[in-house]
C-alpha cells in the first residue's frame, strides 16, 4: 500500500510540475487568452472579456492563428516627452467610456500624453483591425514607386489572374483602394450571415486563395467607380495583389518598406488567412508607441532621410477625399478616412485608431475594445479626434499639477499601480482614473513591490489553509496543499517572476557572451536551462513548503507571507546596486523601474519589517536567522553573477532574484537544527 502511495504521489508531482512548466513557458498574454478561450471562431461575436484578453495576444498561440513577423528597426526613434496637456475633456472618463487600453498624443514630435488601461501597457502589442488598411495603402504606394504595380488604372485581374472572368475584370487598382468597385458586399458586423462574417469560413477550390475564391463569385451591384461601399474583403484583395506584384509576402515587404524605416521599437506581426496570405484589411499587432511612429512617418510625408518612399502626389491623394461616403465634412481616400479640414485617420472597428492632423503636427493613437464592433458613432468616440484643442496649449494649469503627478495620497496610488502591474488584480473605473499612470509614477512604484508580496502571500496562505483543512492530514495532504498554494500565487501574478527565472537561466546558461545571453533572454520560448531551473525551483518550493505545513497551518501561512514579502525586497537591492542593462533593440521583459534610489529602498524596508517580525514571532529567532541568511546568500550570489556576466540587471533577472530568494527563505524556515 505504501509503495502504491509513493507511485501515485510521484506521478502526481510529475504531472503538476510538467503542467506548471508548460503553463509558465507561455507569456502572460498567452495565459490570459487561454484562460478566456472563446469557443466561437468568429471574433465579431466574442464577449468583452474574451476580446480584452485576445486583442493583446492574437499572435501568441500558433494553434489559434498563424502570423508572420516584422523585425523592429535597428535603432528606435525617440519619442521625447513634452509639457503636459490641458485637454478639453476628462481623459479618465474618456478612457472608461471607450473601454480604452491606450491613448497617446504626439504633438510636434513630443509625446505629450501616454495613458494605459485594461491592464495593458506600452510593452505589449494590441491588434489593429482595420487600421491595417492604411498600412496596406502605404504598401501600394511603395509598390508603385518600385514599379511592381505599373498604374493605379491597371485592372485587378492583371495581377490576380484567378479573378479573370469575374466582376473584378472591370475594377481598377484605384477603385479597389477607394472601395468603389461596385461589387456587392455586406459589412454588417452584427449579422452572422454578412459577407464580412462569412468569408473567413469559406472553403476555397484547390490551389486558389480563400479570399479570391470567395470574392470572384460575388455579383456586381453598381458600375465600377460610381458608388462607395465599405468592404474589408476588397482591402484583403489589395494585399493579395501587392503580394503577387512584388513577389514576396506582405509582412516581408512591410518590414522592408515601413517597419525597418520608421524607428520601430518592437516587432510587429501580421495574421494570416487559412491559405497563408496576410489578412491585409485587418490584424497587425504592434505596440502603441510604434503605431505613433507610423503616424509620424506619414505626417512627415513618408520620407526616410529625405527620400520619399511613395510616388509624388500619392500620399496627398491617399489622405484626401477620393470617394463621397454620404457624411458632411468627411470622405474616403486610399484606405484612409478623410476630413475636409485636411486631417485624416486610420480606424478599426473596436476603437483602434491613428488620427493625423498635419496642420497641428498632431498624431493621436487609440487602442480600445468597444462594447460593440463599429460603435464609433457614439458621441464620446467622435470626440477622439478633438482630444487636443485647435490651439494646443503647452502649459501647466495655474496653481495646479498634471493629473498623474498630484501629490494626494501618492503612496497609495503608487501601491495600487504596482499591484496592477504585478498581479491580475484589476484597478478599474474611477479608481483607475484616480491612480493614473506615467513612466515616472511607475518608477516610483518600485518601492511597493514588497507590499504586493503581502497581497500575493495572503492569497497563497488562504489557499494553503483551506487545502490543509479539507485534505487528509499527513505528508501527502501537506504536499498537495503546498502545490495548490504555489499554483495559486503563480496564477495571481501571471507567473511573471517564474517567466523571468526561466529566461535568466536560459540566457546565462546558454552563452558565455553577454550580448548573446541578452539576446537569448529576449526569446519568449523556454529552453533546456530554463526548463531545468523552473522545474527544480518549483519542485523545491513545493517540497519545502510541504515540510513546513506538516508543523501546522499557521507556520506555513506565516512562511508564505514572509517569503513573498521579503523575496520582493531583494530586487530593490539589485536595482540600487547595479545599472539597468539598456538594449537598443528592445527587451522582452522590462522592469517596473530602471533604478532604485534610497527613498525606494526605504519604502521597501517599511513593507518588509513587519514580515520579519511575523516570521520571528511564529518560527522563532533561530529559524528567522537561518531564513535571512539564506536570503542574503541568494541575493549576494545573484548580484555577483549579474555584475560579472551582464554588468547590470534586466527585468527577467529581477524575477529570477525574487524566485531564488523566496526559495532560500523557505529552506531556512524548513531546516530543523538540534
């Protein structure tokens, strides 16, 4: 019987560790997507919660979608901060109404507003939806400049021979770009039988692109060039046309002509159809700042080092009215929405947008998840293009400070910002508006990292206590309870620190070269060293916590609280002692802050002292001394290693420091000395 129990226990432990390694090998966005995985394949009919998770993770799981990747520019274009804006509307109310993930305002080359919501931040990528249409339009201009497309008046079937014999024989490239083909198309996002809902599920004939197969069967509704009708399918057809004309995938052409030239900081991805063609009317994934850089590129005439990417007059024609859409003061150019005052915009159906006003030298980027696709007729949405008044003031309010730097209850705001950054706990609604966000606030929040440990530790202690109460007493019950508690804390933090541990060991173990180690650490995939480190650390944490739990629920709960608090103080020491390793190509994981001054360390110490008192009271001074000694040895070893191998720290190495110090604390508390 004992042998059977040991076998079952071993199998259970292997399954738990294996599942944990597989889960932690995914990044936070991928885990969020899997946690809300939709059963309906049509994104137009997903719930808001499913979209919130998916819009930041469309390119994370290859089983759900395929994509191609455009590498970032060799050097990122700086976006220097400008003076705070006095806006004609309440930005917090606007973000809440729009269910906004990001709003950026760049005015005269300066980043004058940058706000995030929905737990999203500038290190992530948000899907574009129809904003991609304006990228596709720019690539048509590039292909014209290169001579791959001969004329805007060429027929579509000249480049896509599979369209010969269809209604598109009479449609020119220009008419395709202006959506005046005259072909019947229904773009009703709320109708599951509309063309925009059905074409992705169409089964093509063998050897024919799925989109081409669907579109070539559609009948004509009006003569070509006479009537405007919005059609995502036709923008997708533009992408097929570009690919056939230039002889290379659309993403590769975008990287060559746009992404490598605009000073992009992060990679971009473009989702593919079932036949491997970029969905060119939709579905680029990029960071908000890189969307802003594309907007600046267009604002400056699509020029690089003074050389035009597009033919003469193309950009002017693309961004001015070419088709009447039946709305006063507005029109449609070449895949750009136009306004009679000279401004223009790229727009997506769930609140994505790049608004550009040349007269005011203004670029506004919005990433949102509207409650309903195409709900852009709401009054609050129409105000997006008016986020900056006609004469954009560059002054602070008299007698006041910008929203994100008012001194009221700063410590609580910084703590809530850190809590939102490091856990799944949302800070939403009016509270989110009060907390605010800015890079400076984020840096100041680092001292509250141990405070987040109190929340995470309390959650883990509650799960452990409940499991111990419900499971049979004994070693097996303690081991299962410890495993559940460890899994619960990893879930609450999105395995943020475990991911850093795996990447750190992959980098440091995979190469003796500093540059190569940093490059490996940017790769989201887990390697052999990361797998080994993650398995060992998780297994040892569960085993040590189970040993402590056999002494009672109270010692185990105190150990969890103390270890989660004190282990989160250790990264503050690393940040204080070492410089941040800046990588111009962009790191995969950036820290909450890039430095820690004396005030930050003192804040962390204030959070940590009660944890020391708790451990001393519950476990006794000897066990506390052993735990602190282990913490100091682990921290010292990490500091020496990082100084010698990397000459500084990264966001990943801070996560590794936290994990190793947490393990060292459990080890000290678990030891039984005579």
